[in-house]
C-alpha cells in the first residue's frame, strides 16, 4: 500500500522503527519530474476526486455488485448513479460485453483508465452513447453492452 507511487521506502511510525516519522512522508515533487510517470497517477487521482465531487458516489448508500466473472476477470458494480466496470484480464479485451444494471436509458463514459491523459492507450471512446436493453441480465432488469479493453476500468454515468 503506502509505497505505491514512490521510489523509496515509506513507513509509518511504529515500534519497529523507533516511532520515527523520518520515512512517513509523501514526495509530491515527483509529479514535476518529466522523466518519471508520477504525473499520470496524480491526474488519475484528480479525476477520481472530480468524479466524487460531481456524483457523490463515496457517500452513496445504494450499491450493488452486478457481475463477478472469474474466468473473464471482469467485475461490475453500481454505486450511486454510476456503473463501474473493471477488466482485470491481462490479455483479453471484450466487445459488446453485457453488464446488468438497474437503470434503463442512456449511459456515457464518465471516466476511463485507458485515457491517454493517464498514459492509457485511448481505446475507449467517451463520445459513444450506450443504451440499455430492457431484458434481465445477471439479476438486474436491464443490461448495457460495452467494450472492455484488457486491464482497464471504465465508469459509466447514467443519464
């Protein structure tokens, strides 16, 4: 955990390090070094905070795991008014992948980890509207079909 995104060891004060704060620090200067890729992590963090400010998904009490497909390595859930879809597969991308959802209507990409701004490959077209089909899928009354590139997460907003 805490070391993610840092080039050296980080440690919280604890008995094993003499309760020292010496290694309990963040290096925010790393995002300014053009030779490093930490700026992409900062951009993603900023985008997640913006998504929360816009949709208040962290405080949403309504949540539903729509899909856990182990062999496809796909996870999807509804939280707030957003549909979160993760493809953890290291090699497989999926076209027209069906995701069950409670909400009928139009869906559009709110955030994609594959965006070039995050050093992604830009394979998810955020301008495409996805319309639900009123047919039960995975225990939900509707489904949408989406493109899931390998090793990506896409958040869809429901209009």
